[in-house]
């Protein structure tokens, strides 16, 4: 059996531990969460600042590959009421904090943030800025759709301190674009890149996906040929997550027969990786590549890379505030998620309530395992020499790694675990060995996408 077939099992992506399906909602207490939120703010605001994720869920069209929380509409009258609700929610956090927050990081995600007009994005951000301190080295980024990201969007965001934009490319093959309902010629993307660089953006990220329906090695090679001509500073190269049981009709517009399977899919990844290497990109963590000198590359080299619900980031903050429908917040001691449906979210906020739908307060074991899984995801190694980094779940995890060790995916050293270059593609499997909550309650149905 090949390693691909052996380890191609459903596995979390570990933007958190415990993962969302294993949050202990029964013991979650909103008042206790507020106390921990206040504690985290007091401990971290002056020291490192806070991060802010704002979820803007609206899209004009459904991209059939998408696993994000979105609201499909062509009615732009939804923009201002939604922004007003976001600012009301932010004021609720300010009331808990008591002092002016120092913002180290903002990310506008979606959905499609550039669904909103440039003026409305400006209104939203100025409403945040008026009640906070934006640190001089703050990392401010936005996700943009090449089809509607205008020079006005870029100029407005640049004037407000944004220097990084992430563009959803996915694939340039016209057949693939048609089946995923994401038509965007190379010329359209090139125009956005040119505008961004002319205005002064210093970091451009392209999101690419391998494993999409109808993808072929030839199409992947041609896509990456066009990508490297545009020379994005970093590239996210994600595995397509086929989860129609979660995402509904969108991912049922094609069948599993249209998807590259196991070995074929992995060959697409290896082809992409080799082409990135040939063009000067370095692999960073899981799924990411960056040019030397780019801040993600520098953080990886320095061992300061951080991972949270926004993915990999250079801003190491313990407190992440999530605003908007479905947004997830993390104060290190606890997680919360907002109502997923826009109307339910707005209704709660307009009543003066935090729009929480669920949460989890981490216990001592959670906090310890969270740190080890974070270390593996960011640095491909972790260690437990000190007593306060050890627990029974580490011993159990090492037992589960006996087979991966035989397969040369990891090296188990005294009080230390190192992921080998051969093991990097299997990092989700390796982290899963330490997922104590998952092993104590193995899922009886589909929860996660396949690891490969």
C-alpha cells in the first residue's frame, strides 16, 4: 500500500485544538467566557496587541468548490445594515475590554469582502479605528475577488494601512473555472495585481487549489506558468475539501468521478510544489509557499510563525476577536463562534446580545496539547522536556506514531518529536495522533475532509 492510500483519512486542518466539532458546548458558559476575554485582554493588549477577524459573507455568485460561510445575493442594500451591526458588536467587545485595544492584525475575510463598496469598507474600518490604536507594524490584509476588486477598493484600503491582499485564483484552466463557476481570465487577475502594486501593496497572495474537478497535470502546469509570471509574494496551495454532506448542493454539481483521486491528486500537489521550488518559492508550514524576504518566509525561518483561525500569520497574538456572522474568536483560554446565519446574527446584536452560537473553555490538557499541535503545524517539531509540557495524552500520541515512525514520517527523540521532510505532506495525520478528544470519541459520521 502506498503512503498516500495509507494516510489518506479524514483529518482536521488544526487551525485550533480542540477542533470545532469537539468543543464541549455543554460546559460552555458565556459569562465565564467574558471573564476569560477580559483576562486575556489585560494580559496581552499592552504586550502584544490583539488580532481582529471580520467576516463579510456576501457573494454575488456561488463558487461550487467553496466551503466558506457565505450569503449569495446581488442586492447591495445589505451592505450598510451589516456594517452597522459589525460596529455594534465591536462596541460590545470594547465594553468588556474597558481600555482602548491596540490592534496588531486585521483580516477582512469572506464570502467576498470586495462585494462591499470601497466607501462602505472605509466606513467599517474607520469605525474600528476611531476606538482603537493601530500599531505601526500592524499586519492588515484583505481577501479580494479578481472580478470585483477595483482600484478604488485598493486605494481606500491602502490609505487605511492595508498592505497585503489575497486573491482567490484557484485555477486558470477554463474547463475547471466553468465547472466551479469561477470565471476569471488571466488578464483580469493581472489587472488587479498591477493596480495593487502601483498603489503600493507590498504583499500579494494567490490562493490555488489542487484536486478540483476536471484538473489535469497539463492544466496545473499551465496555471502555475501564468501564476509565476505575475510573481505573487506568497502562494496558498490548498487541497480541495470535498464535503458535500456539509456544504450542500454547491458541491453536488459534479460527482466524485470528476475529481482527481488519491495518487492522481497528490501528483498534482507534487507537480505544483516542484514548479514553485523552480521559481524561487520556499515551502512554509502546510500548504503555503513564499519568496525569500516575504514576511511569512522570514517568520518561518526565525521560528516565529503563528497559526490561528485565519491560518498562518506573522502576528503572534493570543487574543483574536471575531466579528460577523460565523466568525470565530479565540482568547487563548476559550473559543466562541457567532451565529452562522446573517439574519440570526444581526437579530442578536441588535438586541444587545453577543451573537454567540457555541463555545469551548479549554482545560489544562487542552492548553498543553494546543501548544504541541501548534508547534508541529508551524515548526514541524515540538518538545516536552519540562514537566508542565507533559501529560498522558503525549504518551498515547507517541504510541499512535509508531507506524508513521516506521514509515520515516517522524523522528521520535528523547522529549522531542521532529517531522521529517518525507512526513511534511502528512502533518495533519501526525497532529491527529495527539488529538486526545478525537480519539476518546471517534466520529461516527463525516466530520473532516481527507488529509491528502
